[in-house]
């Protein structure tokens, strides 16, 4: 086994290492509203779901110039967001939305993504996304001078009819292809993955 002492690494080195090991990472595709009412759209792969209470935790760093990212600033000011799960058919738009843009630019509009009103929060949701969680900001936890953990509580979820199993009262994984992040390639170009083989082993039982 190769030993890497994370305490001796700078943030860029440890990120590159851990992002290649902790895979695949689900992507939170987040809409928020800017000060001028424009719809901001951005992807975050440092993200995990919460189940009790329902919601999400998103780790947000700073922009390259050291300022807050638009999503973080908008959440801090309005305390509302919609977290989407994208699928393979939306990969090009998902990827493009990661490009840094001025705060007054609506990535959703630039990418031709239709938005529809949410039910309980001000930011709209993406009409094409198969899953959308309407959320409120519960808490911010600074992790260091560069990174903050945002805890969001979900008020409601929208699920596409085509992936919904009414009998099981949940989505079924064989009807859609959610997209996840892998480590960046040699040219620091993001790599992605779709849901692959599924397995069912029944109830766990020790030998």
C-alpha cells in the first residue's frame, strides 16, 4: 500500500488525490436567485444527501479570485435553493454550467434550459431535470478560510413520472441515468460516470 500524509499536502494536492479515490460523487446541480432576480445555475460534486431531516450538504469553496461563489452568496442572502440531480441526456449543459460567469449572467438562460416555478421557494427549478429538491439553508459551517459546508433542509421534491414507481413509492434506478463525477483527467478536464451495472444480493447474512 502507498502511504500519503495529507498533513503534508497543500489543498490542491489533497483535493486531486481524494477526488480520485472518493468516487463516484453525486452532483448537486443548484439553482439560486441573484440580487437582480437572475437564475444562477452551478454544479457541485462535493455533495451528499441527508435523510433525517431530508436535505443536502454541499461543500463550497471560493472563486479563483478569493470571493464567494454566486451560489454561496445567493444562499446567504436569500436562504433558498433548488438542488437537482441531472442525468446523462443533460451532461453537456451540466458540464458547461461549471464555467465561471459574472453574477449578472443567468447560466440557465445562456444554456437554453427552461425553468418553471417552484412550489415553496423563490428559485425556480429546471424543467428538464428528473429530480429537484426545494431547499432552505439551515446552517453554514466554515471548515477553513477557503471552504464552507452548507446544510440545506428539503421542503419538497419533484420527481419525473417516468422514473417513479407508484407501487414502491420511490424512484426506480433502472429508468434513468444519473450523472456522477470522477477525478479530473491529466489536462484537469472533468471526467463523469453514468449509473452502470445494478446488483441485488438480498438480505445480508454473515457466514
